[in-house]
C-alpha cells in the first residue's frame, strides 16, 4: 500500500521541500474550508501555481495528499503538546497548552504560519490511513490526559481521559468563536478559558459531588421508534451515525442505503439528496438540543439543577449512541451558502446555555464565569462525547459515564 510520508525525504532538495510544504498549506486550506470532499488536485494546483500533473509528482493520489495534510496537522498538535509539557506543574501545562494554541492562532492570522488542519475528516480516509492517524491522535489524547495529573488507577485514568477529550475538542471548536475576538483580547480569553477548565461552573453552594444530581429528561418520545418501517427519521438516524463515524465523505448514499438494507432508489424516494439529508440531520440534532434546554429551564429548582439536567440528558444521548447528535464538524461539507444558517442555530443554542449560566450567576447557584466562553466549552464537550462512547461503555453504567464526564464540566478538571 502507498503511504504518504509524514515528512519530506531526508535527501529531498530544499526546493522540493518548499514546494511540498506549499502544496500541503493549500490542501489544508481546502480541507478547512470545504472538508475532505472539497479537496481537489485542480484547486491545490491553482493555489500554488502548478498544473495537476505537477501535483502528482509529490502525491500520486488525492488520498495520499489528504493523509499527508492531516498527518502534518497531527504533527503540529504534537509540537504544541511538547512545548506545553515544559511547564513545571499540572495546571501550568494545561494553561501553557491553551497559551501555545492561542499564540499559534495569532501567528496564523498574521500569515506567519500555515493554518492548522482540521482533523475531524480523518475518519473519512481510506481504512489504513484512517486507522494510523486515529491511533496517533489517541496518543495525543493520552499525553494530554497526563497534563491533568498522575493516573495510578482506573478511576484516575477515566477522569483524566475525559478531561483531555473536553480540552482538546474545546480548542478545536474554538475556531468557530475565536473570530469574535481580536488578538488583543486573547490574554483575557486564555484566562477565562483556563478558569472554566480549572473550576467549572459550580457555585459555592454546590461544592461536593453529591450535589450533582441532574434529572434525566425524555427528549426523544416523538422520534424514537422500534418499528421496522423505513421513514425519513430512519434515514436521519443511519446518516447521523455514519457521518459521525466516517465523516461526510465516508457516509455515501450507498453506505447509508446498505446500512438500512434498502436500495439507492428508496433513499431518493424519501430524500432529495445528500446535502438536504445533512441539513435535515442538523435540524433534528439542534431541535433535540433545544428541547433538552427548554425542558430543563422549565424544571422546578435553581439553574444549577437546570444546567446539569440539560447537559446530563444530552451526554446520555451521545454515550448511548443509538441516535446521537450530529457532530458539528459535518457542517464543513455543506455548500458555503448553507453554512451560515447552521452556524447561526448552533450559536443560538450556545447563547441559551449562556443565558442559563447568567441566570444561575444572578441567583448564586452558578459561580461568576464568562458565560460566552463557558457556553462554547459546553457545546464542544457535548460534541466530543460521541467519540467517547467506547470510554463510556467501559464504565460500570451509562449513568456513571455521564456523572464522571459531566462533573468535569461542573466542578473543574483538577484533583488537587
């Protein structure tokens, strides 16, 4: 099997290295803008002033270019972690990682560094490349987990892995909201983001784990069915699972139809096309999140209970995995003209979390934190939970998994 090298050959000329790097830079921008499905030799060739035949001198196939681009993205995250690991305390390393990441974004904005490649589409690669890159990312996750402290037993490993997953996905997700801040605001962003990671959102009256007692809400009465009849909702479920696991490119119409043991003709009988299906899946997911939020707000009790209940309900949906929420990374694959509406609705859900936080701060059940940054952290944590299903299934129960993961958000992510 052909494997794209992670770095240029040792004997490669400087000219070769520079041109290869330019090609990877252009590929990274295409993946970030349009997902893996939008990566083309033609687009990359135009960006670097070559013809498509010249691109094949560096990468024989698009799949090899995609794998090399994503591998370089993993390399850069490895370097961020290596730099942060020089700090002399657990809190210092986590703070340093946030700082290193934000400094990188500033240099990218200034044109001093190429963009960080979004890594979510590595699921859509061919199986060998996909497996290799996911394994490398798993090693990054373990290295990040070690930033939070020693892991002498299973319980400590479970906590630190949850913390690492939340932190890394919070940084990945920050691309959607950091454009709201200027470079001059980044020191404050760093302080407030670390404050949330360190202490969570629990108010002074919620100082122990026993106070975390959410009410699980039933949000899927109208769409969960045990019948065998194929419907639009059946396609939503199958497509959501496939896109979460394989990305937009990997969730082909053929795969979706095969998952349901129906023909492509049946797919087009129920749906107009794949882009319409993605929009419908987003609509279903966002409606379920909104329903959980509204049902939680309607509960008797304070906003500590309400916020915990909405988060716990959505975490259970993600960990159960039968009909999860669609990962927000799928919006990369949407046509550019369709993305603003999807992003706007995502921002509305984040603002609703922010409103719950503000009301909780006002009544004293939530501690004073930056509600805008905290709400985006919650969105990222919920989004990341789907990928953590194997971790959740290794716990004694789904309730325990929800408790461990949810308490990292509520009480903060350090034991000492």
